[in-house]
């Protein structure tokens, strides 16, 4: 392999730059050229690319975002999009492609594969952690710390006013980030897909029972986006009406996507970036994702990354539920 294509796709995640750095550095010592496409798969169609040199990436490990820019790509979803993308990759002499992104981006890889002669390998970069075949995705640990920083601050003001706060975190249709942020912030309640639908009457009862038992105090509910279709602000208004206790909402939103990656994300990014290049060179990586399981770098089929079989921590889910039941007869 003489030339590898590289792109970042879908929701950006802290640590994507650290992957870019690791890929370019690992390839450079083998004398392999890395071509970085801009704006995800769009860069293939628009011929927006540049050769990435070691000097450009040496000091980007600490930077959030992605120097290659990211995007979702409508053109790839057109009937002849994948074939066209493959043709352009061939035309530009790209002998293998590395895609950093989530399961949506990996579906893009699989769409191109039947028309493309080189290997395509994925590296999991998303704050959602919703990719099968890897214990953690790059960016999740940083997003968690960002959410915690915000929730800890909200706890101060919630305590001062003895208010109920609903804090909405990202995660698309999954609850990995909500569960982790709820547990680590000591939230009174977590609303995420694993616990089932929101029931305002149950919520009201849980809050009132806890407050009867321990007196009035702040009450933090971490809620995964999409759990309440009208949004956390609407749910807060409903709860205020139901409990007569002031309830506020805070949607953390895209804050969670930014910032300098934490140490564990930088390390995971470096490991998976280097591993992806090495496995490509060995010829093992076609339609595989470079992930990490039990501390070991592993290859996992891209076709299985979106199966949503990854378990959230059952032990912590149950523990959190028991803590709630301690003040409430509710059975889940
Ligand atoms: O997949 C990452 C993510 O941040 C999700 O958590 C969220 O649902 C989505 O992307 C938001 O997408 P956009 O930036 O397009 O609004």
C-alpha cells in the first residue's frame, strides 16, 4: 500500500485529531502517504483533499474537533453514490480507506465496498458509545467529563434553590452517556431507554417520596435526548405543575461534543489509529473496525457494529433503580 485515504464522518468527537495524528505518524514511518479528505465522505465527491504530513499533525493530539472537518453525506445515499465514490478513490490512487466515525459512517463504508478494490477500515469515534465491538468509542470519556462538569455546577444552584433539574444529555437513541453521567454525578434519577418510557406520574411520586423522607432538597434527573419527544424543557414545565416545586431544564447539547480530549480518549485514539494502519498493512482489515475489548486492540466486522447488542452496565442500572426504590415502593 502506498497511499491511504482518511476521513472523519458524522458527529465529531474529541479525540478524532488524535486518531489522525496516529494514522499519519504510523503510516509515515512505513513510507506511506496519507490523503485526508475534508468534510467526511463529501470530500471524496468534491475532490477536497490534501496530503497530510507528519509536521501538520504532530501537535494536534490535544485539540477537540477534527482538522479534516466532519459532515454527513447525502451524495453517498444516492443510488449511484457508492459506486461513484469508489471510482473517485481509484482515480486518486487511494489503495485503502480509513473512516473515523460511528455506525452511520460505517454503513457508508459498507455501501462503497462492493465497488472498491482496496481495504476499508473503520475507527469508532463518537460521543454516543453506541458502536458494537468496542468497549468504548473515542470521545465518550471526554463527553462524559464535560457533562459531569456541567451537572456538578447545576447541582450547586439546584441545592441553593432546592429545585428539581432535568439535564438532557446527548446519545442519540441510546443511554450510554445518560447512564454514565447520571451515575457519576450522583443524580437522583436517570431517564434512558434502558429504563423504559417516561411516566410523569411515577416521576412526581418518586420526587415527593424522596423529599418526604429526607426533606426538601435538590433533585437531579439526567435524561437521554429523545426520551421525551417534546424535550426536557416541556417535561420540566409539566413536573413543575404536577409537584408545585420549581423545576428547571438544562439541555447540554453540543457542548458535549467539544473540548480537549481527556487522557483516556487520547490513548484509545492513538492505539486504534496505529492498529488500523498496521492491520491494513497486514491485509487483515477489510471491512473491519479497529476497536478495543478488555484493553486489547481487536478487529471487528463493520457489518456487526450497528447491531445495538452492546450492554449498558446492568449492575449499575439495577443499583440506581434500587436506590430509588429505597424511598418508593415502585417496582420496575
Ligand atoms: O452522534 C453524535 C451526536 O452528537 C448525537 O449524540 C446527537 O443525537 C447527534 O449527534 C446530533 O447531531 P447534529 O450535530 O447533527 O445535531
